[in-house]
């Protein structure tokens, strides 16, 4: 009987051991799956916010946390970047807080969250246990905070799991910071190129504005003289009411009132046309400089974008080439209008420079055509210049590649155009064969937003 009891107890103990082993294996399998999934999320992440959102979503069933936050620490200043509960912003951390010990340790685990009252605002309920893990250290520190509503919510294996994950996270975040810095540098480079283009065209734009403003001012002086004569006529008429007719008074004063009134009308029409030219030039310049453009993509008429660019480029081109436009009726395309202004400006200015390099006596010809098909809208800009050599053609979109003399070109114009069209709008830009000169075709898709359609270079 005692032997049976012993055998039964041994069996029960064996069953418990097997159950514990199975639970341990199941937990290890879950950890492995979670780690693999997290590594995939880390590899695919394009920015820090997307990385954090993907990780917290995937880790929720594994860690069972009630809330999580990513905190940036720089010069002993704590700031919540992203949080699953509550808003981001400065985090007041007392001098005696255990959080300040993270510079010496990878992770800290607390079963008594009362020692961290500063984290109360990060949780929808009173935090009972907390794990804090450093995930990046460089010029600043990034800390992941996971809060549980139960005092025994986190175990030691959670810390080990997060420590293992943090090593991969640190490398990925460093990479994302590098990519972000490069992206910011590219944006600044594009902005510098835009400012350089505006500076190059500023004198021409000023001249374009001064011409109409000059004749408008001259017309107003003439109008002032006419008005003065009319006032003289009226005053004299009032003083000599005894005369039989206004015609006799006009003859005495040597005035032709009908011609004067007609000339006034013509001058007013000229003034209106001149001011309209000024308005169009200023509007086009503001569009090019992105002063009136929304930050996001919006439906735009490609013909209007090209027309605005032609106004801006007119002074650069008009003494070098004639512009021939063949515009078709186009559906709207979702795009950044001001970015496309830069694309077409870069191509047009390159065409003008190519024609000018021939030192021709007659004006060259730049032809701009637009059209559309089922795939999208397109714009072709061609010139009758010297063309592009076969050995040079494959390199025209390379950054810093230029055929112009040192100091005359940055080699960024077509590279920036390529980036805007291909990477930011999901379109294509190509140098196409032509019998004479060079021709570039820009194609933009109709469906979806520019960002959704964009493909990596």
C-alpha cells in the first residue's frame, strides 16, 4: 500500500515536472516567435514612430503590459516621444528617481511602482510593476518603459527578453537616425538648390515686374494730365454758360474731348493688362517658392504647373530660344505642385543653357507638350540644341554630374528632378531619343497619392 502511494506521488511529481517543462517550452517558443516578428518589424521600419508602433503592437500579447512609452533622455532631461496611453511631452523625473540609474544598467525592474510616481501619467490604471529598458545610446538615450497593472505582472524572463531585443533595437535606431539625418540633409540640399535657382532668376523676375509697372506709372501720369485738362474744361464751361454749346468751348480751349476720353479708356486697359502681368509673375514666383502651397499632395492641373514655370523661366530663356507650347486637356493629378515647378524649371534652364552654348545668331526652339493616357499624364520638354552625347546620357541623373564648366553648375538639377518625380511621386523621368537636341519626358500616375505611388530609387 505504501509502495502504491509512493508510486502515485512520483507519478504526480513527474506530471508536474512535465507540465512545467511544457509551460517553459511554450513560453520559450512564444518568446522566439515574438523575437523573430520583432526583428522583422525592426528590419522593415522606415522611421522611429513606425518602429515603436509596430513593436508595441506585437509585444502586447507577449509582455501583457497595460501601457508603454518611449522616453528620450538628454542632459538629464526626460521627454516622452510616443506613448500608448497619455500624451507625449516633458517628463518630470525627480533627482532621486531610480530612472536616473539607467546610465549604468541596461534594464531596471520594479515590483513596487510606488517608487516611480512620475510614471503614473503613462498608465490608464495605477502602475504596480515596471520594466525600464535602454534601447539606444548615442548623443542621447532612448528608454522603453513598460507598465503592468499587476505587481507580479513581469517576471525575470521579460527582462531577459527585452535585453535581447534591445541589442537589435539599438543598431536599428542608430540606422534610422542616420537615414533621418541623410533625409534632412537631402531636404536642405534641395532647398538650397531651390534658393539658388530663385536667386539666379531674381534679377530677371524683377525686370519682368519693372517693365509693366513702369508703363503703368507712365500711363497714370498721362491720365493725370488728361484729368487736369478735363477739369479745366468743366470749370471754363461753368464760367461761360452763356455760350451756345460745349463744342465751341472745346474749340476755344483747343481740346478734343472725344479723343481724350477714348485715349483714357485705352490707357486704363493697358494698365489693367500690365497689372495682370505683375499679378501672374508674383503668383508664379510664390508658387515656385512654396509660399502658397499645402504641405500635402493635392489635385493639380499639370498644364497650370508648367505655365507657372514658364513665366518664372521666361527671362532666362527669351533671349536664347522661343517657347512653343502644345497643351492637351488633362485630368488632375495628385502631386506637390511646387516640387514639379522645380522639375520643369531645371529641365527648361538646362535646355536654354544647351542652346546658348552653340553661340547661335538665331533663337533656338524649346517645345513643351502635355498629354495623357490610361496610365497617367505626361509632359515632354525638347530643344533643338546640341543634344547629349551617348556616353553622357546614362549619367545625366547622377548627383553632382555636370558637363558644364567648373563653377557654372552644381550637377544637382536633374538629380533633384529624378528624386522628386520617381521617389516622391511614383512617376518616371527619362531622356528620350530625338533627331535633334534633347528631350525629357516626365510621367505622373493618376491613381492614388504621390507618396502611396512612390517607389524607392
